[in-house]
């Protein structure tokens, strides 16, 4: 049975057991994957892709459902990666969720004078 403590490792053996190529380069690739997925989850949480005027309610609802399912699946993948108890993976996930929020959800990088959340995004907030 695996230990349930946080550890710091530089190989993929602890994150992805049984994967060939247990090297530092594979570890960096795994962290990059966690970075990317975290950023996409935040983007999906704050985006407005669906143009409500151009589609009827059924089409809009189906598109929202598909987007919600993708966001939840990706968020669960990040959660499973964090449950590897690898500190590097946890730091990567938290850091890139934060960068995603800074990029897509905060006022820091927005050039317009509109306040975030004034127009609601396509999906409801990601709550625990």
C-alpha cells in the first residue's frame, strides 16, 4: 500500500506508476499536463463562448451541459493528479489555477472598464 504523505520526487514513478520512461523529462511533461489542464478548467469557468442570441434554449442548454461535463472531467483529472501526494504536482495545480484566475477571472489583466462577473459566464461557478 502507498504511503499517504506528501513527498517530493523528480520522477514519474510516484505520479504515474507503471509508465515507461521514469525520468525527469517525463516528470516535467506530467507537470506541464497538469498546468495545461488547470488553465483550461479556469478558462472554461470564466468564458462566454455561447452566443445566447444566436441559438434557441435547447441548443444553448445542451452546449452548456457539454461544457460543464468537460470542465468537471478535467477538474477531476487535476484532483487525481494532486492525490498522487507529490508536492510538485500540487504546487503546479494551485499555481496554474491561480494564473488561470488572474488571466480570465480577475480585473488585473482586463483592459475594459466592465467588472468581472457583471456578465455571467456560460457555466456556473466551480464550487466544492
